[in-house]
């Protein structure tokens, strides 16, 4: 491979990452005691060495100056879900709580853990990933501004932190043959994602995270295929819109699990995606202009096609 093309593998990134990697937790506080339940897809727990011990070692709860003392606990698989239950005890009744969660370090790097906490009639929730490993639970009603900012941030992080969304956005930029077409493709993609988030909760049968990830990989491959073999195709905006429905299905899963409002959550998603598209467009144009390469777009699309196909069949296994 020519040295001028060494930047292309950066588009692929590690295939071992998952697009949909999520677990949920529920923490119930009663006085100076707390009960924690973790629910994680069994195929995610399979990445963890001795999950019955390791998972609970990677989440901690602190009230005041004291960390909760782990008491009775157990973990077991149940119909495709790995479930852990654990009791914690604190020296004094819990008013506020600091939670540290590092599940991404033992599962996959883009794993997301959504935790809901309850104390009497007061509730709060926190989201943990590789970038945000700690959060404070205050058991008080959040203001409207706090809720909106939290939901916008959640949408932004989900859009910016997934491998498949990043690769598809790179494909979208490569598929645009002009600045005007890039605007049209971006609009079609964002509208399709919003439509999917509106439709998905009304679908009676559950959408499998593994199916959505495989479908997302296939969208990358298909768009790359069109760039290579149909360079002059029309109605590309329609193709991008249809493919965007699958990416919107991913965000719908998070919306259902978190209970966030779609409008503010998708606002964060849109901001992240628009920023990433702008970065990709600027970077690709500079690389092409600097290197003066005539086959850069087909070469990059070929790499994305290979990644999408391999990823698709790997997730079907």
C-alpha cells in the first residue's frame, strides 16, 4: 500500500467494538441500606473474566465519606440476560450518593450503563461510559434546565461514541459529490433517524440489539458499495434516508431504556452528527487536496465496504 493511503485504515477502527452495548441497573435505597440489580445481555457478559466477581468489583457506591460495604450478592444467567443482585450497607442513612462505574474497562470500550436510583418517592438516574465513570445521585427533582441539559448531553454522547454511527457518517461524507448534495444527504439522514425514533416504540415485536448492529454494519457496506459501483446514481438522498432508519433504531433503544424525551435527546444527537460531518468533510477535502489523489474516495469506500461486510457476518455468528 502506498504511504499516501496509510490514513485510510483509521476509518475502520477496531472491529471488536460494538455499536449497541448497553446494560441497565436499578438501585433501591432504604435508610442506610441499598439493593443493586444489574441486567446485562449475556453476550456482553461473555467478554468478562469471571463475571460473577468482576462486574460487581467495577461499580461502587459512596455516601458521605464512606463506601458502601458489599453484603449478600449473586449473579446468574437467565434467558439471555446476565443478572447480578447485591446488597450494600452504609454507616448512616443515605441522603446523596456518589457512584463509580467502570464496566467499559471489562466489557467493550463503548459500553453504556444506565442506572436508575430510587429512595422512597424520589428518583434519579445516571449514565456511565468510558468517558463518564462517576456520577452523583441527589434524590431530588431535577429542574427543567437540568433535565434538558442531561438529555441533550446523553444524545450527544451516544451519537459521538458509537463506532457504527461514526463509520456511517464517514460514508455519508464520501457519498456526497458536492457541498449541496452533502447538505441534502445530511438532512435526509437526520429526518430518517427522527422518524425511526418515533416509529420504533410503536413496533409490537422487540428489536434485537444484535440485529440492529448487524443491520447498521450492512448500511455502511451498502453505501460504500454504491459509491464504488454506482458513482453517478441519482436519488442517493433516498438511499441515505432508508439506511438512516436503522441508525435511528439504535437511538430508540436508548430512549426507551432511559425514558428521556425524544426532542431534547435527538437535539443532542443532531448536534454531534452535524459536528462530525463537518469535521469529516473538512478532513477528507484537505487530505485529497494535499495528496492530490484521484482515487481516494473509491479506495476509502472499498475499505468501508470490507469493514461493513466483515462486521455484518461477524455479528450474525
